[in-house]
């Protein structure tokens, strides 16, 4: 049965309550917290820009020229390559873990539990294909960002800003508006693709045994039948996300304060015992950070569990009536294994263990 975006909210909420609170099971909640973190559902984001405003009598001091033959270039290039290599390696690791966690989260929402080890193994093949798609999406994002960055830098250099010139604001904006428009447009498009991929492509791949390519073809056919419903889904999800942020902050702030207070008290007490020693103070501050940072991540992940399960359930409830095997899995009472990619699809029938 097809469900509208609005009618999916109530069953998604009931599924979340059954998974997280009826009953509350720390043995389910803890692995779900890890999966929510790896799947990128912990709610991190935002952050202000604390850069200085352009003020005073100029655009700032001229940047001294650094010729290619300057001795500092070798160090700059070496450090840049090392940082890029480490960042790329970390990206691959977390992108792979994210792909595996995305399928586990889907399965956990369907079964209302989390068989972490079993689910992690069962969805390996599909997650590997989804990982490749995520890497491709990241390459497109990085290439766009790189192009926009070079265009903005070229505009600033051409206007003489890097050497202390003061070009007209209108002239400068005319050169920047194009790259900024491209960045915003591509960013919104990639964000929409990512939402449809994790919400709809993942269950289509898993429960109809499709690869990434024909999974998108299947989703495109579904969307073509009722495009308005998918537009309403996106709008509804944006509203629900904003509401969830408000609720999450209400819960998160007092909990984090409760975690930070004892750590802060211990650091201050240590400094007092050390009679104000700067070295001891720095060491205790660093120790406090080491203790607080993991606690912060754990608290954020634990708080994010019901939100992650709700939004996963919301997507599944919406797509279920349009993809019969997902509907069968949602209404069943036994675990389901993924359908191997390329295998025959029997609409409406689940794939029981």
C-alpha cells in the first residue's frame, strides 16, 4: 500500500519506539549508537565562521611573494602531500564503514533490534557496491570544490587583493558570483542525490538484489510515477530534521553540561593542587580534553539513536509500498538476508533467513 509522506510519520515513530524504548535494551542501544555514528546520523553540523571582517583602510597586508625556487616550497609541498595522503586514507576508511553501517541501520530498523556482527557480515557485498558509489560522489564533490576554489583564487589574484589592492566591491562580486552559484547548485544537487541514495537506493539494492546502476533505474521509474509525492517527502523531511534538531539540543545540552562539569572540576582541582603551575595546568587541560572528547562522542551517539532509527524507519515506510520486498520485510516478524545482486527478483516475497 502506497503511503504519503505525512502518513509515514506515525508508523515510523511507532517503529522507533518499539526499537529503542519498548523495552529499553542497552545491548541494542549501544551497537545502534555505533552504527548511527558510522552512518553519519549523529547530527554533527553547523559552525560559525570566526574570520575577521574586512575593515580598516585596506584589505589587509600584502602577502609577500614566495617564488617556486624558495627553500620553503619543498617543506610546504611535502607537508601538503603528507596531509592529503592521510586525509584520503581516512576518507576511504570512514566511507567504507559508512556504507556498511548504512545497510546495518536499515536492517536494524526493519527487525527492531541490532544483530551487529551478523548484519555487518550479511550486507557486505551490497555495502561494497554502495561504497564505490559514495567514493564517486565524493570525487565529484571534491572536483567541484577544487574548481570553485581555483576560480575564486584566480579572481582575487586578478583583482590584486592578494597584494593589498582595493578593487570595487561590485567588480569583485561579479567575478565571484559565478563560482559561488555553481558551488551552491552542485552542493544542493549532490545533497539531494545523497538523500535519495541512503533513503531509497539502499533498500532497493538490498531487497531487490540490484546493483547501483539498475537500482537508480528502478528508483527513477518509481519517482516518475508520482514525482509530487517525492517532492513532498523531501520538504517534509527538511521540516522533520529541523524539529529533530530542536528536540536534540534540548536533550543534548544539559547532558553535555553534566559530563563537562566533573571533568572541569577535576582539572581545576588539579591546577589548584599544583599551585598554579603552567606546565601542570596545560597537561591537565590536555588530559581533560582527551577524557571529554570521547565522552562527548559517546553521548552524542547515544542521544542520536532514536533519531537515526526514526528517520531510517520514515524512509522505509515511504518506499515500502512502492518496493514490494521492502513492504514484506517491514511487515514480517523474522530476520531477512539481502538478496544477492543480479539474482531473480520475486516481487512481494521476502528473503527469510
